[in-house]
C-alpha cells in the first residue's frame, strides 16, 4: 500500500503529484495523479474534499491532468482531484493489447469475472475501494467523508455507475459524454462480453447506468454534458437519451443533460465545462 | 495565400480552427491554429484584437491550443489567439531532423542566411509578415491594427525579439520562460551558428532580446514569468537576469520578471498564468 512519488508539478498554486503503488485488486503497479489545491498546502489541518475524475478509453491519469483544466476550478474552490488510470498495466494477459477499446486502457470500471481477465481487471474495486483507501491513508489533508465523482466517456459510465451502485458513498456525480447505456452500444457489448461473458445479462445490467437509474429511489442531481458534434454520440455509443428516458419513466427527477452545440468528444469539451462540474461538486462537498 | 481548414473545434464558446496554407517565405505548406472567441462569432462586424502565441522547441500549434488554457482567458476578454508552427516542415534539408533543438521544430523565429537553411527557414518573416497578412485577408472579424505577442521558451525569445525589433507593430509583449539572451546560451549558440554562421556576431545580436533591450528608447511594460523549478532556467538556457540587467543598465523601465516558486518549464506553467498574460495584452489591446 505504500506510495512512491515520481513527480511534483506546480499547477494553479497547488501541486500535481504523480504517484505509484502496488495494488492488490489489479495485481500490478498502478500509477495515478493527485492534485492538491493551495488550500491543502497552506493549512494541512484544514481537510479538503476530493473529486475523483475517471478517464475515457486509451487514457492514463495524465491526459486530463494536462488538458482538462480541472486544476483551475479545483484551485479556486479548494478541492483535491484524484485521477486514476483506466486499467491494470503489464499483466501480460494474451490479447489485452490487441485493441484500443478492450483490455489495456479500457478497464471500464468493472471487476471481470471471466478468465483470464479476472486475474486483475478489477477497476471497479480499485477505484471504489483500494485507491481511495490508499490515498486517504497517505494524505491526511484529504477528507475521506467528502468525495464526489465525475468522468468522461468510459469514465462517465464509471462515475454514473459507481455513484448509483453506492448510495451515500459520493456526495455528487457528473459526467461528460458518458457511455450511458453500455448494454446497448458496441463498446459496452464488446467489453462486457470480454470481462463478464456473453450470457451474463444480469451482470451486464449491474454496470449499466440506464438500468441502474431505473431502480433508483428518490431524487438525483446529475449534471451531464454531451456535445452535439461528438462523433461517438452521433454513432450511438453514448445513448444519453436512454438514460434520460429511463430516469423519467422511473419518476426520478434531477437528471440535467445539457446538449452542447458543436462540442466534440475531446478534452476541449472538458476544458470548457470543467468549472461547471467543479462547481456542481462543490455545491455538495461544501454543503453544511 | 489561400487557406484550407482541416478542423473546427468548439472551445470556451468560440471556435479553434486548424488551418493550412502554402507559405512563400518558408517555401512549404504551413499549418497553424486560430482561436476565434465567441465575440467574433456573435457579431463579426465587431472586430476583435489578436494575440500571437509563439511556441517553444519541438512544438506545433497544437500543444498550447490543448494545454495552455489561453482560450479560457481569450474567450472572457474577446481576443483571438493565433498559434503559428515553429519551423518549416518537409523541406527535406539534410540534417534538419537530426536533433530536437535545431531544424524541424526549432525555427527560432529568425530568417536563416546560411545555406542550406536559407531556402526556407524564415520564421521571422513568416510570423512577422506573411502569416498575419494571410490571416487578416481571410478573417475580416480580426483587427489588424490591434495585435499583441507572447510565447514560451524559444517562443518567448521570438515574442521579445519581434516586439523589440518592430516598435509600434505590437500593442504589447509578454513571455513565459523566454530564451532571453541566446548569444550566451547553448541553445542559441547552436541555432545561430546553424542559421547565420559562427562568424556573424552582429547578426546574432539582432535576434538577441538582451542586446535589443540595451538599445531600446523609452519605457516598456513587459510581463515575464519564469519558474524557479524550470530545469532549463537552472541550466542557464534562459538567462532572464541578463535581460533584466541590460534593461536596467540602459535605463529602460518596465521589465517585470516574476520568478514563480517551483514552477517548471511545462505547459502546466502556461496554463496557470495564461490569464495574467491575456489580461496584460488586453490592457493594451483595449486601450482607448
């Protein structure tokens, strides 16, 4: 569980730390980034809340750290940002590097049950349990009782499903271009077949935000941004309308999907709206 | 002179355009990016001013467009940002791809006089004359009479030298970690030898910000950020103290160098301070 620090980078008055640790859930060394806002550095006795940002297919912790500008808003509001990686690395499972949308860089925030991926593709347990436990043990300036979650594309799927599967665990959730109904899109069907098996529909549904929101009790306050110029949205990989309809059918209020004209699937979109998502999280992280 | 558009990307309410054109000064097709802020789109009759951002060694127009966060401040203030490339591309001059700090990606914003680089390594004329002429001809929503300049590292050198060599041409100048005295650092000595010749000291001095500020008449208002954690600053490649001292010796006021504790040479630094540099330019671009 011990952490090694590979870099400390000044950013918006705070520090972006590049860290590694040997993770038991994923059975390998994992790298991640942690942004400590200036408030955590100036007064370590004043615990700051944490926003977890889950990245999309092919990404590491670095992409959003460099291009998403979450540090800008996080610095203003006094929120730490935790950027996990997107899959185990170097397990040497046959086929894990054969495609960009399955295996390495595509852990999909699930725990695989199908061999050989069950030997380490456990990004659900890693992100929901092991990583935060490790980080809160090492950084006393972080408040383990105030954690929100967001993410992009595959990471938007991760944020929505982790939130909906664990009522009360996260103070809030938001997403950018989430894969909102994976059991009905090519990306989701490919990875769920590979990690769970083709005949595991109940298991698939456990990790499908649209299926989960159908069973939600009570209100929500979810902020989702989807660009109308997003090619993956246009190709039916994201299906936010299905999520919206499922919530509506179930009488669940508070799903706020903003269709942003012309915005695409890239980090230019996260950069543009990151401050809105930081402020959405801050509303709950700083609620009395 | 005709432009081709290869991409249009929504960013902070405006549009980042990726463009190419056949440039006569550099003897090849050149790519560049242009950010049009929302103000230029909403009311094209209201001309917006332009900030030119010159990139550092190895970069293209894309690095800062993705990582520099300039669109954020430019969108707020209503300023277009022009991101040129850093050298000619594909001239097939022998040796131009042999090192990362000379030739391709390292045009240094000078006009070469030494063969074979004199056949297209004319980034001074390209940035000072041909590119803006091309852009203003194509985009009537830009105000050719209000142009400021900034840049990073090699591009900080470019910004300072283009400003100091052309009084009145630019409304303001700023720089991040500029190579401020190239005739006295390894990077500068290597490229000036290659583009000008080893025995061309007078020519070298024409493109050295420290030499140019010695001869400046009147006040200045230059904002420069240098990170104290910048390895190239520590290695003596930047030499901002020489620039500062030369200005002081010459009685030139208004050189404001901020040594930012722990910041490094990366885009995390530009992202952090980009809004300050946008505001510095805005002070002059919107002066009555």
